């Protein structure tokens, strides 16, 4: 099945070079894959996986290993960001 995978800010460096400018890529994942399984191959530092959204809905850290994805879902991840 296919999902859209988006990485923002410095996490975008973990995407293939040709996908970094748009911060997104289409990704083939196994049916029933969970969020942790999707991000593992990208070697994201887990301390930087801060804000995780599926279709615009926040997924808390304790649900990321069990929250499965469906065809067409959009998985977006942001690192902690400071502002002022």
C-alpha cells in the first residue's frame, strides 16, 4: 500500500536527495505497518521525532508502535522546534 511520508525541518535530511526540497515522498509500506515500522529504515533519531501526525491528527508517543497506517494516509513528522 502507499502512503505519503513527510519530514520537516532538519529531519528532511533523512529523505532521499531528490525528495528533500518538497519534504515529502510516496512510500510503499506493508499493509498493517505501524508508525515505528515506517520510520525505522530512515534512521531518524527518536529524540527528534517530536510531533507526529497522521492525516493531520496528533499521535502521542505511546501510540506510535501500535497505530497502523492505511492506504493513502499522510504521515508527517516534525522535530522539536523553539521559537520566540
